[in-house]
C-alpha cells in the first residue's frame, strides 16, 4: 500500500512563491509516475504536472507552464511542485498522486491510483 502526504501549502500574497512536497512510503517510489493536481471549490480536479519515475520526463498543463515546475528526489521518496508568480486563481487544494501502472505520463485523474489527502494553498490579492 502506497501512502502519500503533501505539505508546504499555506497563505501567500499574489506574486509570491510556494514549494509543495509530497512524501511517499514504500521502496518502489522510483518506479512510479507522479502527478500534481488541484481542486478549487465547485470545480473539477485539474491536472497540473507529471513526472516519470526516473525524473527525466515531465509535462505541465498550459495553465501553469512557466510558473510551476515538478521535480523529484527518489532518494528521499519525495516529489515537489515549485510554484512561482502565484495568482488568486491558483487558490485550491493541491493533491499529489501516483500512477503505479507505468507507461506514458498521464494527465487525467483516472490515470492515477493513489492520492494524498491534499494541502490548501490560498493566494491573496
């Protein structure tokens, strides 16, 4: 059973930065594609970024490209989301997720089979 726990959320002013972390349990972390998603009140869960097990391949949603960057350190069983130039519309609960099936980087919610509980990010104007 894979467990994921996000941290690093909080309140930040518009234009500021945050780095989210997601710590994973288990010894096979490096095999899994990892993704970041977010969900604002009343909206569907939105894909943000994904990274391959090796860390060599990444993809980012157009809505955050150039502002958010996904990375991972397999030795620490941790994946990160660096968020810069934050906007009030970035306010949401942010989730990390694991795709244990391998293959291409997935951008849909259904492609991921393990999820963390989420961390709140609030951007004030």
